[in-house]
C-alpha cells in the first residue's frame, strides 16, 4: 500500500515496483471481481480484511488505485519510517486471493478434523527433488499440532 488507508475508505493506492525485462513498470493484472486481502497493521492480527475489487485504475502503473464497495472497518497504516540512518518499511501488505488454480481439502471435515489437503514431493532417496508452486490458492489444507 502506498499510503495509509483510513477506516471507512473504499479505495487505496498500491506501490507497484514490478518490472519487465527492459526495466519498465508492469501494470498489475488485478481486475474487478478479484478478491484481495489487506493485512492488519496494528497489534491485533485479526484486523486483516477481505474485499472484492470493483475497479482498478492503472493510469499510473507505478501507483494503481484499487477500489471496492464495502468500506474498510479498520485503519491500515502505510509509511516508511526513518530512525537515524535506518529506514523501516511499515506499509500494509495487500495480496491477491483470486487464483486460477485452487488446491482444496474437504470443506466439510478438514476444519473439524484439523487435517486438510497436503502436497508431498518425494525423491528416489537421494534428496534430489525440487518443487516450486506459486500463484495458487490453498484452502482447507495443513495439519494441526
């Protein structure tokens, strides 16, 4: 997030530093209808919020404006603080939740059983396996304890 979004806001500006191979700014590919999460920026971690995007203004691709219908319930702080010679990036993180691939456990039993879907990678015994998974949604996954 580029600057603080106040409680009740229905839009905010992102800082987009995604670059193409020539060093130009890549516009974000988020669109109306996508789901986002806005991280909590205070001591209460449960103040993260989900919103459905209603509009993306990419007029300035380095500072896209994300709009949504439902006002924010909490303030989301965003600034880079300087202490002496140290800079601390304290901008609220925003993540895209909408994905083309969804890997999901059983929504009826995963939570109750505290055991959801797993992804396992195995080598033939020589620890040679390498795995990379990105841009997917994981829902009802993992194991308690």
